[in-house]
């Protein structure tokens, strides 16, 4: 019974670490040369900005939903016309869902470190392509 309690406490501590890490990333939205800002529109017409890691593969621009909170991703799929700021002002882009082979290629070329996966609780990774309009 003592082992079950210890395991339960460890699981709760791990979940707390995930929540704290995800909350900090969402609140601070750290940006650098490897990031971009995507502006999506929700179903009510409100525009939301989110800082995301920039992924480039085969001269194409991609972004990925790497975290459990992913409202921006759902909004981008619902309204595929988005604006992206790569550091030079917002420009119009079209969100393109990608197929399994492209997803696998881009994911393998830009794999996430194990520590990041542990800190985020191993969320599924969904990648989309951003085509300039």
C-alpha cells in the first residue's frame, strides 16, 4: 500500500511539473530567431497571436502543435487564412494540413529533445504547412 501512495504522489508531482511548464510557456511566450508569431481567428472572429517554433524543411515553412494547449491549432484548421510575422511584419499565409509521409519527414528532420517531451507530458505532435498567399 505504501508503494501505491508513493507512485501516486510521484504521478501528481509529474503532472504538476507539466502544468507549471506548459503554463509558463503559454504565459511568457518566449521568442527568438527560431520563432514566429501566428495570428489566428477563432469562431467568434477574435484574432489571437501565438509565438511558435519555426520549422523549415525542403524550402517550406511549418509549425507544430507541440503542447497540450493548442487552441491556435484548432483555429488555424477552422480558418486556414492566417497571418504570420517572421520578424518583418505580418504577411498572409494559408494553413495546409499535411499527409502522413510529409508529417513523418518533417518530424524526423526536426525531432524534439527527450527532455522537452518529458516536460510537456508527451503530447501528440501535429504539424501544418504555411504557404504564402
